[in-house]
C-alpha cells in the first residue's frame, strides 16, 4: 500500500493485537516496494556443488581448486551470504555428476551446457559464457562435411550424458555409429587411433585433452559446427525458485562488476 494515511486508518481501526500484526505486514510490503533486500534475512541454504575437472574453468592442481568458474562461484556464494567456498566443490566424472545432480534439492552442477534437450531437467542460472563446439577430425582425412547428413556414415565418440552426446543425437548420428565413453579423454585417444572419426567438442577443450593424452592437437581440426553452447549453473528441480533467483542476481552482479573493471559494456557471452 503506497498511501501512508490510508495505511494508518486501517491500522487504527483494529485491536491493539491486530494493529501490530498488520503494521508488520505493511512494513514488509513497503520494504519490498522500495527494493529493500528483505530476502537477505533468509539464510541461503548449503548447496551440493558438483563439477568435473575441466581446465581452465574448474580443476584441481596441487590439491587446490582453481579455474575461472571456481573463482566466479566463490564470489557468488559470498554475495548471497553463504559460508561455502570452492573447497566445497565435489569433482566427479561427468556422467556420475549429471545423475547425482538430479537426485537432491539444492544441488548444483556446473559448468553445464544448456540445451533444449536438458531444459526441463534443471533450473538454470547463467549464462557463465558461450562458445562454439565442432565435430573435430584428423586433418589428413580431408573431410568435406556440408550438412548433418554427411556425418551419418562416420563413427562419432561422445561422453555419456554429456553435451557431445546431445549434439550427436541432434545431428542424427545413427546409434550404431555412436561410441559412448565416461570421459572425453577416452574419445580423444580413440580418435587418434582411428577407432572413431569425429568428436563433437569445443576446440580448446579438445586441445587440452589431447595434450594431456600425449597427442598432438595440431594434427586435428574443426570440421563442422555442432552447436553454440551456453555454459550455466544447473540446479536440481526441487531447489526453491527463490534460491535460484538469488544466485542468478548475484551472478549478474559479479559479472557486471568484472566487466566494469575492464572498462567494457557488461556482457556474459564469450564466443
């Protein structure tokens, strides 16, 4: 109620006991109307934080959790009033983390590609950033792929429940030509050994995995665009909307401050 006089008339016409109740309600309404941070009085719940080892976004090095998304997460948690830190992140193989994130409320999986196929599986906060993923193959094969149908004759390696599996299905790769692995590095090794022909993956991530496996990434190349991926924090569906909204607001505030510090127009997209 925006009219103070009208509010006073309502309160004065009630018993003393109800005057106190209504007055408290009016104060809360006024605080919300004026944009006061009344939600700060509500403690932010402890979150289960699941992720995978994915350099440079989130990874463990010398027993220390590092990475730009881990940095971002820690700032978000601080902003919402949580006492949790990057040390609360649990690193799991992606397929297991993906399943675990769908079990309990207040569970967060990151960095998760937000695709139409996953849209209803989670509540979302983001984006953290965006990038292109490609079907990557060997340079020496001189592939000529102009449309999705041209891929159907080839064998494609994907990660179980990963974005790569989504891309392969979306582009119509036959199931008999799709190889599923629990980790991306296994696909890279199979590609180098000519056991598969393509991996749908971000180039930087492919190069990192290839180097880790002792494989020269310069022997491979992006052949065909798989999709433009938006990375996000994915919340279990049982998580309260208010929790996700507070996290989203904090995310936007942190990213906005980072861009302002760079002297740039705030944006959350990196292609």
